[in-house]
C-alpha cells in the first residue's frame, strides 16, 4: 500500500514539474499575469494560472493510482475532482479577467454544494451535550459544511502573498492530514491518504518553480483549489469523531485561519470594510519587522509546523480519550497566538491591550519588593 502511495506522489510531482513551464507560457499568451502595485512585493510582471498545473497533476495522478487501490471510496474522489474543477475554472477566470467577488463566491458555493451532494458533510451528532439533538439535522450540518469549505478556500487565498508561501503552508497541512490518515485507523483512511499524497506531490512539483524567486504564481486558480481540497479532505478524514473533526482541521490550518480571523478583527478595530485589502497580513508584518522575503516564508513554515505537530499530538490524545491534555495544548496555543499577534502588530500597530496588561502586571509585581526594601 505504501508503495502505491509513493508511486502516486512521484507521478503527481513529475506531472506538475512537466506541466508548470507549459502553463507559464500559456499564462503569458492569454494575458493571465500579475502586474506589480503598491500592495504587491514583486517588482515585475509575473505569470499566474499556476493552479492549473497543480490541478491537472492531481487529476492525472488520481487516474493512474486509484484504479489499483482496494477499500477506496471513488465518490469522494469524484466530489473532489468535480468541485475542484469548478473552483479552478473560477480562479482561472479571475486570474485572467479579474472577475467580480460575487462571481468568485458563486463558483466556490457551487463547488461546496457538489461536495455536499456526495454526502461529505461535517457530522455534528457526537458533539457533547447537544449531539443527540443535532443527530440527523442536515439542515444544520450542510450550511456549516458549505461555510467551512468557502472559509478555508478564502483563507488560503489570503495568505498567497509571498513566493512559495501559500503552496508551502498547504503542503504542510496536506502532509499532516496524510500522517493522521495513516496513524489513526479510519474507514476513510485509504481514500484520504491517496488524495493527500497526490495533492502533496502536485504541490511539491509546483513549488520547484514557485519558491523564491518565483518563476510563476499559483494565482486564485491555485489558492482556491488548495483551500477547497484541504477543506474537503479535512471533512472526509475526520468525520468519524466530531470533536476531532472540528478541532484538528482548525489546528492543521492554523496559520491561514488565524491570519484571516485577525484580518477581520483588524478591520473592525480600525473601522474599515472587512473586504478592504491592506498590507497588515502575517507575512506583511514580518517583512515590516525587517525580515527578508525568504526568511519570512521560512518563519511562517515553522509556525505551520508547530500547528501541524499540535494537531497530531491532539489527535493521538483524543483517540486515547485524554481531553485534558488536548485542552492544555489548545489553551497554550491560543495564548501564544494572541501574544504573538499583538507583538508583531497583526491586529493594530498601537493597540496591544493584552501585552500592556501583562506589562503593567509584571512591573507591578517587580516594584513591590523594591518598595518593601525602601521602607525598611
């Protein structure tokens, strides 16, 4: 079985390596390019549409490997291929014509509905306290699933601001899902492992051309597809246990989801429209602190790996019914996220209430012994 996974990875990687230069020339020919502006960090016209190479490599490897696998769910693969085709087409149109956000959202909505129509929904029936009430209520789980798919797709899209960043973070998330599909027994394990390994191969092949200095960008065709694929794989891979299905994918996708959440909070604090673009995303903050393009990407890779390892540890703990350990890890992560976000100015450059409160508390505790010494 592992040999087949390795073959799937290699096939996807090779197809992606071979197709990306062709897609690059095609992007220039049709005018799907990204011109520099005040919000961009690149200084020359760059071809987009790299997501087309990732998707075609994924499709090609899928049809090579899936026929020889046993215990495989072809409907899940078909849902990912059909829905992925819709989001890639939507993203490709935006890469070329800069379509309206409402049409981009419509494409993502159609893709999400395709996934739901194949029965891939977030199972809410085993939630503590309210699981019995939610059992069988698809009118709740279906919209939550659609929101999850659209949300993750856009989260990956938002972090696509530096060479290799979105592809690398998606690769780390895909690797994490693959590891969990292998180490945790599940009826969907083979399916998730297959889809994850060929997605990972497609990403790695593309990264050869996308790492700094990039020769091609993935564009919305790539970021939307990777977000869609990761959201779908997370639903498929962890639907056996709701506590895991809700927590672990959030940890795996911690970087893009937290960056998106802080972007929304930042715009609320600064009283600007939520949809308004800015240069205060995670990668922008590290660049403004003086880190180079390459170092910034590797720092964010490192943060993604921390989230990935936390997801693996929490999955193992939850499988052993050790929820207290999971709660401690999640609490520590949340504390580090909030403190780190304030430290680098992810929410606001001036408003840092948690850090200011801790500073006042620390200096207050330090000053007390001094006051006692002086009085004596």
